C-alpha cells in the first residue's frame, strides 16, 4: 500500500512536466509560502564571539543562528552527496531522482530510495508537514518549486542548516554540534559530519542519546557513501569508524546568567549581544565561586566582579555561586545588591583628605577614644594605638582616625565624591552622618569595583561597561593623580592573606556591622577585582571577616586572571615623598580645621613656674616642669636652647642669670608653650 502511494506521488511529480509552460508558471507563482523568517535563539557572546549563553525559541526548541560560511565544508559536501546530488542543477523537484526512485520501486517491489530534494525537505520543515501522505508530498513539491524561484540556493541551504531536526528539541546544525560535540560546526571530523547527515532522516530513532547503536549504523552508511563518492579515502574511513558516537547530549553554555538576563532585559529585541566578558575567565571564576561556598553551609553566597580599570570593561561577573532557586538565593544577582561596604570606603576618604591638604601618608594622627558630638566610634578590636601614621591607620583599618578625617571633610564631601565616581548609594534615613565612613551606607559590589578602578586609574572614574562597542563617556576626576597613587601605595603595602603569593596587590577588606557582609577589593597596574560574601537575606554570618573570608578569594581570583601582577605605576611628579619630619609643619600632625578655635587638650604647657610669676633661684638652678605634650622636650630661655631632648617632665635649668626671662618648651610633635617670669 505504501509502495503504491509512493509510485502515485512519483508519477504525479513526473507529470508536472505535462503542464503547459504558462499554466505551470502560474501554478507555481500562485503558491502561498510559509514564513521564511526562522526564529533563532537569543545569544549572549563573549568579547571574542564565543557563546556564553543561549535561550530557547518560543516553543522551547534550541535553534541557533548560523551562516553557511561558518559550517564545515566537508559536512556540506557529504550532505549534498547523500541527500541531493543535483541540488545546484534542479529547480526544486528533480525529475531524474524521481524517475530513478520509481524504477527502483518497480524493480524491487518496494521503495528503495526517495526522490525528495533538499529543497523539498526544507519545504516540509517550514510547514512542519508529514512525509508519507500524498497530499503532503504534492504540497512539498509545489512549495519547493516556489522556493527555488524566490530564494537562492545558498538561502535554501541556510534554511536547512537552521531547520534540520536532530532529535528532541534540537533543530539546526549548530544546535546539534553544540549539544552532541560541545563545539561550533566550523570544523568537523568526517565521522561527526556523517552522523549529522544521518540523524535528520530519522531524528528520534537515530538520536545518539537514545540509541548509540542505531546512530552508529546510520553514520557508517553515510561514511560508506562518502567513500564511494570520493569525499574521503580508505584511511579516513577507517579512522572515522573508530570514533565513538556521543551517548548523551551536552548542556548548552549557560555562563554569566545574571549578566545575560540583565543585558537582554535592557535590549529585548536584539538577537545577539556581545559582551566584554571573557569566556575562559568567566568559567574559571564561576567554578571558584562554587568551590568556595561548597563547604560553608547552604546559605553563604559569593559574588565576584573583574574589570580592566584602564578601559572600564568588565571581564567577568559572577552574581552567585549557582543560578538556581536554593537556600543561597542563587537567582539574586549579588553584584548589584545594595549592601553595607564596611571599611571599603576608607581609601576614598583618605584620598580626599590628601587632596584637601588635611593629611599625608606620613602625617601623625591620634587613635584614641573620641567623642564626635555624641558619636563614639570604636575600633573593630576595641583597642587604641595612640599616635600613629596615616599610612598605618589605613593599613590597620582603624576606625577613629578615618572618622576624624570624615568629620574634617564633612560627609557631604564624601557623597559628592561618590557621585563623581558614579557610585549609586543608599543613605539610611536620607541623612548622611559620620557613620558612613564605617559602612553606614548602602552600595553594590559592581559600584565599589568601579570606585576602586578609579583609584587604580589615577583618580579618574569611568562607568564600567559590559558591551563591546558600548558607550565610552569621559570620566570624572575623583582624586588627584598624586592622592590616588598614595592610596594605592599604602594598600599595596598590606601583607597578603596566609598562603597567598607575596606581591604588591593593592587591596582593602571590609566587614559590615553584625558580620553581614565580607568584602575584599584590590587592583594592580591593570585590573581590579571585587569579592563579596554573605547571605543574600542580610542575616549575620557568625565569625565572618573580610580579611579571613573574602581576601583569600580575591587573591585566588587574580591567580586565575593571570600568572603575574602588572606593576603599580610610578608616583606622579607632584607626589610628595618625604618623612614626617620633612613635611610642612601643618601636615606633620593631623588637626581638624576647627582646631585653631578650640583648645588643644594635649598641648604642652609650662606648669612651673607659671606665667607672670616672680621666682627665687635655687643654688643649683631653676626648677621647671611641663604638663601635657609628648616627650622628649626641649627648653629654651629667651630663644636659646638650654636643655635638649629631655625624657622627663621636670628638670633643673642653670646659668640663666637674673631678671625677666621668657621660658619656652617644645615637645616631640613641635607643639610649644611659653611663660614669662622674673628671676631673683
């Protein structure tokens, strides 16, 4: 019965030639064609054009766009030789193939070979028609004839390359090669090409993930035909038959899921989105993220951002350890979540203080209990260091010195700098106070990386960009080149975490209030990386510190980025590279700008003899005493040194003579006091 139907179709096909020429043309031209625009998967590509992530089309099928020039020529040759040798000669229906198929069917009593052309197959695929019904076959012939009149051979072949079925929800050559071989179709082995020719003839029974044996048999028949037609030689044939047919499908690339969803939402009508991300690096860091949380319970999450701070291009963006609905809330993009930055804003505050002439890396500053109009910050370890250099205060991430600098600058100045850097922030209650210096503000990891990129770039902020050929606006200067270099030089002096390589990575860690967020952000001469760890729901992580939790991951991320760090730049010409003693007097010790109008409670004063007193000289000399200040002390009489570098607060001055005299004392920090007395 099937043979009779087939012969009828063949006869009908051959009978098309019986039409008069005019009636035939009218019949073909009147054909209503199905839509010729094939929907293909939306794709997200890396900076080199490699596929990061693809999305199924509306009906859940994988159908990826491909150009004929991007398909292996050996596959195309094998396809045409096996399916349609006269593809470039016929007009959609091949009378010779139909006649041959009819004669073979009559001679053998059953169908031996079909007479369908590749164009007829495309017609069937476009309309999703059947192959066995008579009316369906006639319809395919008519559509094929019409297609040949409206499309070029290359366009018809391209449609086949997009629509050929490969089992399940796979359609098209590119979906097949990615799923079965994990590669693009540009280079295929003879065995791979033969398998891809064979599967569409019976996609469900020959799909390798269901029956390797049937797929292998079908592939070998195509290889035998290729050998007979001279497409491969005996040696290639033997090698091809030894290749193992894949027994299962591979998952499609699904890298950078948060970034991919974000980019597509920004431009929903675009089919291809090329990003600045690097596929190799993105893969490494996604694995790193999964590894670091694997043994830390089921709620801890991590996010990582890598950027080239010279250009502002993001090279990797890991929003979570896994893009899934789990207790880690993996669907939440933690690179953009608003969190408390802990101490990671401190480098910006110090840089602003350098630019404002309030301090220098060698300036001395007090780390002691201080009341800032009711705000009494404490250091993380609840200890105080006393007088310390600014450099050490930043490296040790002390709280009181940075709050003192913020008090001198004013919180508004810090917010203005964040605005220039393009950092979006949330101030609780809408009113910024001194607590913003210690993390009392909300920012995202992505924006903090942008801020540190500005420091690494010499003080100029550029918005981070994710798209190739995206907008490149001019950056705004946040810090002077000298101040940015000084901040980087201080941070590069931090010791690396235990087990990390000794290098000059400039980095800063941070821990938010209640151990809710652990941060580590660092840069070398070219790149910047930011790491955040915590729980997406904002609950505390007991014992989590940025230095212990996030810093090791920062160094591991740099190790995956490159073998060696790029060196930090040389200091700009305007940089003041001197010791504390060589600094201008106002920079030797930090004093709030309001200090001139406030008494210095720690300044030295002449405790004895008091100013204006009349004192009788003792036989051994004049007893003097200093209160306040810092040893050692130097005493002067009428401007002439009479006792130098004394450690004690009391001493005896002799050879002073009689009459009126001005006594002066200078402490170790250069502060002084004087008293005028009369000696008898």
